[in-house]
């Protein structure tokens, strides 16, 4: 059996100045562990009765020649990847709430790591598709991207879910 995770990527219009800036943004949301290496942080979040451990990693956006970032409205300079190995509804909501707080703070657009089966007109905010060229350059992958307003409404929707990969 394969391990599955929830993962969201936030595309930032401007780079973070330092890792500590991300720590400051996440501290009000849960307990942050800065002891991990290579620009990774761990934060423990509470959702309902569930404690969810989330990993956050910052890095530059790798752009391939066939990638089309026009949906974002800006060329991404940096990304924050947040993920959890727990794939319950509470874990999905905890991860989404962390992504929401970071998206509002950094004016980021969120990548769902797959295509959400939801109408763009079902909620306020922006929902669109982003096209990525695969590493071998022979095919493309599409993912849903959305802004903080859409994510807020989606979290509150009874049909809320994230894509486990």
C-alpha cells in the first residue's frame, strides 16, 4: 500500500527575505519546530480533536519552458509547500487553514496538487487551471489553483476535500 499525503503549494509574487519570516507567520497557528534541516519547518496544528503535524518547505519555483503561469496573475518567484501524511478530513482542514493564513499574508495563489471537481462559480474568489510541463517534456499536467477567498469558502463547504496523492 502506498503512503498518501495531502499537499498544497503556495506561489508567492515576491520572495521571502528569510526563513524566520515563515516561522513568524506560522507561530500563531500552532507549535513550530525549527530543528529540521534544508529550509523545512514542522508545525503541529489542532483541528477538532485531531493534532495534525504539517511540514512546510520554502524554495524557488522551478519553471519549465512549457509551464503556463498566466492563471496566477504574476510570475511566481518563490513557493511554500505544505503537506501532511495524515489524510483525514480534519487533517485536510488543518492544512487548508494553514495555507489560507499564509496565502493571505503573502498574497499567494494556492495549487491543489490535482484538479478539484468543483464549479468555479460555486464559491467567491478565483479558481482556475495551471498547466505544467512534465520533467521529460513530453506531456503536461493540470492542477487547480485558487486564491484565499476561494479557499475560505471551500473550507466552509460541506463537500470540502483535498486531493490525496
